[in-house]
C-alpha cells in the first residue's frame, strides 16, 4: 500500500551513499560474526557494547572504562586486545554485567557510517536475533534500510541471506521497490532449508573455516538463539525495547 | 582447478574499484537496454558503435563523422539526439554499414570506467548475444570480470541474471571464489524458465514499462537473437572474433 513505509537492502557499505537514510531505521548486518556476537553478548547479560572503528580507540576506551576489549581484523584476534569476535567467547558466566569494547573488519565500520549519515535509529541483526529485529521493524512503522556489512565492501551471501530472512517475515508491512531486496528474499527462500550446507559455499566460510571456526559459523546462522534487540543509544549498543 | 583463470561478478560500477581488472577481460552488461541495442545494431550490420559518456560529445562526434546519434537518460530519448536506446530502432534496413554514436545512463559509463581501469579487453553482453560472449570467454583463457551496469549504481536484477546465465555456461572453465557470482547463477537457475514474468517484478521494468517498452524488454532477455561479439577496438565497438 502506498502509505506503508519503504524497505531497501544495501548490499555493501560502498553503496550506502546511494541512499538517504535520514529519519530511517538502519539494521547493521554482519552475520560472520560481529552482529551475531553482539546479540549473543547482550543476550547473555552484557551491560553494553561499545562499537569502535579503530584498534587504538578500542584499547584506549577499554582501559578508561576498565572494560573488556575485543575485535578482529581479517578474521583474527588483534594483538593488544583481550578477546576475539566469536559468540562462543561470551557466555553469561563471563560477560554478565560487563562492558565490551568491540572493533571488527566490516560491521563496526558500517555502523559508524550509518550514524554519520543521520539514521534515526541504528540496530544490529543476525540470525540469532532474527525475530527480535523483525518484530521491532514491524512495530516502528518507519522506513527501513537493511545494511549488509559485506567483506571489505564486496558483496557477501551470509549478510544477504539474513536480509532475505527479515524481508520474508516483514514484507507485508512495507512497500518494497528494490531489486536487492527481491534478490535477498529469493536467495533466502532458495536456501533456508539447507543453510548449513549453503554457507559452506560462501567465500567467507572458506576464509574463516581455515581457522577452525565451523561451529561458530553454524551458530551464526541459527535463528533466535540470542533473541534480543541491540539498539544504539548514547554511544553503545544496549538491549532495546 | 588452480591453474584455471578466475571469474568475478561486479554488481555495480560503484564496486568496480574493489577489483583489479588489469590484463583481464571485462564484460559490460546493461541488459535494459544499452548492450542489447549494441549487439542488435552490430548483428544487423552496423559498421561500428562509438560509446560516449556525455551528450555533448555524442552530438559533436555525430556531426564530425556524419554518424547517427543515439542515447537515453533515465529511459528517455535525449533532446538533440536522433534516436533512442531501443534495439527495435536498428533494423538492417536502417543501420547496415552505418556508424552509431551512443550514450546511455549506465552502460556506456561503466564501459569507460573499465577502459580507464586498464582492462586488457572490453566486450559487451546481453541475452541477445549470450552464446557469442560465453564462447569467447572460454576460448580466451583469461581472467574475467562480469560488470553489471546497474541503475545509477544501484544493484539490478536483469544485469545480474545475465551474469548468471554466462556463469552457468562457462563455470567449468574458471576458478570462481566470488559470492556475487554464486548468487548470480542461483538467481538465473531459479528464474530461467520464467524470465518474462520474472522481469516484470524488477524496478527497471516498472520504470521503463510506463513508456510502453514491454516488447523491447522481452526482446532484451531473449537469448541469441543477435549473436555477435561486440568488442572495443580503437575507440569503437565492432564485431569481434
């Protein structure tokens, strides 16, 4: 219907500048693994997660706040940080009540780009919090951009699949005139029943599986195992409404 | 196999800078309608087609060479040019032996970007010359980039479908580690048997169909009806080997 809000999918941070995200909700998607880790840490009771772009900032803020520092570049833990970018590193026994300062190759970069572009609201999504994200987007009745973090600006399949999963659940509530969104939903419908074998074909799987991360990656495409809404407020991601 | 050439798909001119196309073949894809028109005009006997970026250049070169000027912006014929961007405007009775100077919204722009990036060879492809393009790429044994012209840098489905059609035919001859290519072939396989109904869902269809271009667009997704190889040589597209 004409008076429904619109929905677009942005396949790469390199294409963000083609869209006017002002007054809209931007969903940051980095399935392998930043936004899967963010959902998991908050679900397990982290007080907040501070996403930062640069490693130096991560170290400096971590020291100042006596917080846990974490991050990766090119899939590996960074020297000088305490932890990596795996959801499995953040069980409740470790993360409850704590603050995490996180920097990653792709996801935290896109998040800052969206904030600088004037998005009204920034949330993060991955399969572990698929339902929380979908419900929130329907409830808000605002224009939505599903932002794929990609890999160094190159299109990736796992972020696209998550965009498709969201679209599949919420499309009746939005006006969608966006080929990226049509494609994302098609890809999701084509592979939703064979996700664990499909992700083994992606370039990112080949990149990360060589570090022994297979279980991690399978977790990242499992729906609703950490079903919270990470919402950016006052410089940090916290559990939203 | 490791010693096979590589193949990548570039989903938008806005992502071309992520790839090193030097010493490679770049296939310019603008299904609706520049590269469909280029194949058709050459198939019908045009001597050559000079692709130019700016309307003023189109007019100036047309005057100098006593050539036919043609082009569109946003799907419409441009004031000052003689013809538009429809394959149907270039039957043999009109175009045989003539030179066409062509400017379009997306396709001619990407072609010039590829040339400036140092591509070893630039050819153009669309469904009307699918087999000619596929055979050439197999025969050349060089690295290949399938370049989608997109719509003002936004991803589009019809160019992606053509990339998928090419990949479907030639993939055994290339090493493909590229999520865009995996997606393109999936989308092609999903819709190859319902192409005429599928293209009616795309944003570009809605943009162009309002100008009464339905027959034109159906022609543009019909394989091998103008099966030549448009190859860029000395400033113009000519029929290649």
